[in-house]
C-alpha cells in the first residue's frame, strides 16, 4: 500500500476504477522464453476462494528449519479493490512445514477492531519464532484512526498470539499517515545485538514530507521501545531495511522529487539509536511508477547483506529505454557502490519490461536472488511470466531462471506494490499475485473520480498467490570474491 502521494492517495480512495478488456493470453509455446527452469522448481497456489483478490506478499523461512515457511498477504473483502472508502481488508498468513508442498491459512492474524489490515510483513528470529507486522486503519482518510501492530507465533505460523500495539493514532487530528512497516531481525549469532527485532516505517505528512520511524524489541518481541524519528526527508519515500552480521541496520530508500529519483542508503551501528547521513547508491533516469499497461508499478528499492557483510541493492529503472532491474554491491558498508548491473539478462533496450522485483540473500552460501515480473516472452510487451535471477559471484552477474512459463495479465487484477522472496540453506521461496479467472463486480458504487489518473486503472479482477519453490543445494557454490570486490 505504498502511498504515491499523501494527498492524492486520500483522493484516490473514492476513485472510479476502470477494468480493461480481457486480453487473449498466448500459450507457453508462444512465449518462447529460452530460460532454464530452476533446479527443483515448482509453483503452488495458496488456498483461496473464487472471488479472492490477495496481493502484497512477504516470505520468511525459519533459520532452524528451512522447510518451515510463512507467507503474508492482504485480502480485500468484497467486490471492489482495497482502495475504496469502506472497503474491508484482512491480513493473512499461510504456513507450510514441508518445504512448500502443502499450505494452510492461519487464523487470527487480522486486526479485529480496524476495518482495514494491510502492508503485512513477516520474519523469523534465531529462536525459530515468527513475527507478523502490519498497518491497520479505520478507513482511507488523512485523519483516520490507525497504527502499527504486531503478532508473534511460537509454532511456525500455525497460530498467532495476542495483538501488540507498536503505536496508534487516535484519529481526527492532524493529517499524518503511519505507513509501510518493514520488520527486520538481527539473526547473526556473532552480533552484539543478536536477537533484536526492528520495525521501521515512514510517517507521511501533507506536502510529501516524511519522517522515518523505528521501534525496537530486545526481548523476543514481548516489549517494544517508544517509536522514534530516525531521519527526516522533504520528499516521499519508498524503503526497505536489512541487518548485517555485525548488527548494523541498513536502510535503503528512494527519494522521489519532481525533478528525479535517487536511491539512498543510511546505516545505524548502535541498534537504531542513531543513523549516519544518507549516501547515494544510484540516480534513476526515469519515474519508476510509470510502466505502460502495468498498473501500480512501484519499484521499491531492496537491500540485503550476506554473511561476509557485502551489501546488495536492487531497484528498477528505464535508463535503457524499457524497464529493467538493476543491482549494485558495496563492500564498505555502503560508502561506495559498484557500477549498476542489469539483473535481467535479456537483450538490452529490446522494449521488454522487467518490474516489481524483490531481493534475498542466502547467508549459508552467499548466493543472491532477485524475483520479478518479466515481459521478455511477449512480443507485445504486455503479459509477464515470473523470473528468478541468481548470482554466485557477489552480484557481478546473474543467471535468469523461468519460475513460470504461463503468462498472466496485470491489467485484470490489482497486484499491489510488492512481492516476497526468501532463501536459506540453498532453498528459495518466492510469493507473488497473479490474475486468475473469477467473478467481476457487475457495477461500481457511485464515487468521485480522482484527480490523478495513476489510480484510475487499478483493475478489479480476482487473483491468486503463487508460491515458487527452488532447491539449489545440489549446485551450491559459495560466492567468490571478498566483500570489497
């Protein structure tokens, strides 16, 4: 639910959303994508009902047992999308104890006293405990009652404990949105902050000013520090975070100005007490929110750290004339970065888009993985399949694998702002929404058209969460090179 703009987002809630006409899908043969399949590659569908519209996935793997996986997502309840006034939205977690072969939906994850529970994210800690963080709100309004919340599970995500309030705004006050929580855990046994949990989110004000907020737990999520401002920006932000082997918290974000977009990084070496000044990772040459015939593309930059302390950053840009996924690495804590590398390995400037990426690094062997929607197989550059990219040379190059070969249509269902990916012990798990056939709303209720046409094309069709599974253990190769290379 990344807010493109605080004011325009509030206006969009009452917008009339158009549904594009159905596109005839090409067959797998017509896709003609000559990518290898990942070893042990398979794709399963999470349990769903025919009218479901799930989106915005996150994935976590238990470091004590890589067969134990959880996937979070949110689900609009009713005929409309999750961005209408009065629309009920629920957060859910699917869990698997057998490496993704079978899945079940856990009970008791959504907020019982808010109409809307969304922006969910999941993580496991060193003890094998799972955590779910999310935003909950009464309505789409600049002054609604809303806040950041958390639940924990001691049984691999099967059941979830009582609701913990990280912060809450009572509503009917100044227009402020506490938005897009990122839950990260220090799972490095040698770190002096091992076991710490952090939730970082952006506090958005009218005029696109943004404060970055942080709260911390040092007792396995039982109690949390008062939220504090860790950095201020005069622009809107898209962000993610990661923790290094020495306990350093790394924050990566896009600062989106009218004149352009910068990818920036900040770091804290004292468990979030202070953050150093931002350093530029890269400057984008295009607006990452504008990709033709792909509604709601928001290229949130990702950051991850391997066991040697090498940083990986991934973002989307159209510097070559079409949308590509780029990566850069740093061996000095993000002070300097390598020249960007294209993650997608199709021919450059071929007019085919790769969008909505997510990044994960396997700490056991140093391999880096990126998941994205990939249009290279469609001559019309409309219908994507899902591609998994892998680097075993410290981000110098990526091998692309076809996780799916049957395309989907992003104009038929609302896919949200982000997808999920996790890797541990050579096993890789990805989760993403795809459109699927299902009932369409016969008529939209009366509403006020938004002033920003960006929101008009949000489609209303049904979707399903696909989970991709791959197993690289037989071909595991430790990443070459020192963190500085």
